[in-house]
C-alpha cells in the first residue's frame, strides 16, 4: 500500500511539474509577441524619425526623440542610439530587460549625392533580430558599399524588417 501512495505522489508531482513548465513556456510565448512587436515598431519609428532629422540637419540625432516619440513607461526594452559619421548611419538597439525576449538592432544608412545645383539624399534601413532570446543586441549589418548594394545582417542573425528606401 505504501508503494502505491508514494508512486501516486511522485506521479502527481511530475505531472504538476510538467504542467507548470508548459504553462510557463506558454506564458513566455504570449509575452514575447506583443513586446517584440513593440521593439520592432520603435526601432522602425526611430529609423524614420532619424531620416527626417537627417534631412533637416544633415546629420543623424544622437539621442532618442522623447518629445516626439513616447516610449511606454513600462517597456520591457532599453533603447540606445549610436551614430557613425562615415558613411552616415544611425544604429538603434533594443535590449530586453528579461532573458526570454529577442533583442534587435536597427540601422539606417544615408547616401548624399551633391552637385553644384542640388543635393540628393537617399536612405535605406534594416532591422536585425537575434535568433535566440537574450539581452545582447545583434551586431549591426556590414555597411553596404553603395545604395544599390544588398544589406544583410551578420551570420546567426535574421532580418526582421528590411524596408529598403524609406
């Protein structure tokens, strides 16, 4: 009789543990979708805002645009901007505050063609996503040699969004 009670107790405990792990996994999956969508949307918004800033100031902004872009106060991501002057590019990263979310790196490239009469600025952008969840943002893509060149994310990284000229 004792063996049966012990066996039932162990079986019940294992069953409870299995159900708990499934629920936890399901919760993380439900939590990932809206939060990762938020991160991709804000990276895209920062890319477009920095494009507009570049057209006005001939350089990219080095800080997020708090007066124009309202980040949620309870965001599960930290956002950061880095600007590289030659060639002109702005790198925005979204690093999750929790390990179960993917991280993102968005880059916008600018090519300025100037003649005596006018200046023509063209932009391309890309968002790279980490394959595995984690707090380290993916490396930015290699700078394309020209506007027409393909933009790819480094090995081990997938392109979440590549909208070409914006």
